[in-house]
C-alpha cells in the first residue's frame, strides 16, 4: 500500500513539474527511489536485542539473519 501511494505521489509531482515547464526537475523526480532503511538501523545498533525491539521482531534471530549487515572490522596495516 505504501508503495502504491509513493508511486502516485511521485507521478503527481513529476506531472506538476512538467506543467510548469521544468523538464529536468520532472526527470529527477521520476528517478527518485524509496528505500527501506531498516537494515541500516539494525546494523548500527550494537545490541541485537535492542535492534529487534526497534524493528518489532519477536525473535532476535530474525533481526540477525535478515536485517543485520555488519561485516568484520579490520585493523589498519600501519
């Protein structure tokens, strides 16, 4: 449902820009994308339990498996 509303709002904004003669702005509006930031939020919180609560998951393993994108931390060579 959110995606449909997003697409409709973006199309409406692009059409309004076209009507005003702002073709470049209309193209930029059409290229704008809606992104899910839950993986970023889950990855930046150090405690998986806190991230799980924030995302509304009943099990921490769901948060860990699906949303956490934390790689290994490397030490500088020099």
